[in-house]
């Protein structure tokens, strides 16, 4: 059962405050998604195998207020070329890497990580 199956024209998805602890592969079928809000959940790590790599149109990604400690190298940079706003604040991230700096990125919010 895929909650988002058939919603091919969906452009915004707000899943804030749902106790989500992993990213589902069913999100990969949302190829027209422009905005994804996964803030205030329980994500701990971001790995390419469970990533947003097919969401090439994504412009806004909110991962704030999770428990993210680890972001795999090139997690953002491979396919998220249209990303304009990336929110990573209020997590447990202890480094900011060059591969997070995407060509169209306008805002990178990474405050309050400890």
C-alpha cells in the first residue's frame, strides 16, 4: 500500500510532526514535487539509498527539528539541482560540507545544531 500512489501532480507535501524515522521509497514516485516538509520528525540519518534523488524538481526541502546526525556524502548534490531552500536547523549535525552547496541554493538554514 502506497499512500501517495497516483498523486503524480502533487507539488507540495507536508509531513511535519508525524514521528517519521525513515524516508519511504514511495516518495520517489512524486516527480512533480516542489516542496517537501519533513520537519519535527525523528529522522536520524540521510542515506542516498533512501533519498530524494528522483525528486529533481524539488525547490524547498525542510528537514529541520529532527535528530539528524549523519548525512551521506553527496546526498543533496546528485539530483537536487533545483533546490533553492534547504532547512537543516535544530538537528544534531556537527559539520557543514561543501557538497551541500547546490547551484541554485538561495537559503541554507543550519543554525542550532549541537
